[in-house]
C-alpha cells in the first residue's frame, strides 16, 4: 500500500466527514466541512493533512501551533486524527502523526500534545508507542461552551 500524505483540500470534505463520523462526530454536510478545511489551509499556525492511496482518503489529521506564554518556544497540538477502520494498523496513522510533528517542528515547537477520550484505549496505546506520555492524574482538562457570537 503506497500512502501519500498531502494537505487537505476542500474537495476532501465528504471523505473527511465520513472519517469523523467513524469516531462519533456527525457532521453538518460537505459545504460546512469544506469551509473548515479552507479556514485551516489559510491559517499559518495550523495544518490539516490527509492520507490517500490512489484517489481514496484513508485518514486525516489536524495540527495547531501555539506559543507558550510562560517560556520561549511553542507547542503543537493534534486537534483531530482518524484513520478509516480498514486501514488501521497499517502505518497510516503513524505517517499522519509524523506529518503533524514535522509541521510543528518547522514552526519552532518543542512539544506535542494530544487528547484522547478515556474509552479510546487503542488510540492511547498508539500514542504511547510513539513516545507520548499519558498525563492522566497529573493534570485536568476543563471545558466550557461559550455563547455563539461571544455574548
């Protein structure tokens, strides 16, 4: 299997939707996803890549760079990663993570971060095999939805 990693394009929206839905994230349609892909492509602090074999998209990753506030340098965050079920365990995810890490490194990042739901034990093992350290029990993640429009 010859996998090619390339930047995501708006034309990949349907395939990206199908991948995100495999993880339980229903999407609002091709146009909305195409718009998000365009937004990521236009933001120099982020990137989205797809893995494809021939003309078939098998995976997607999005990475964002953020400067540290408390010290010099930046860190990268894998915002999304999904590989289609039939291609898992074949190196596709590893290639996508390598692309995200390369993007982050060329922008001065000295650390990578990724969050993964507690129920995704296979994903946790995947990240550990790549040298990611589980921070569970050492820090907490707090979320709060903001009102639409910033009110």
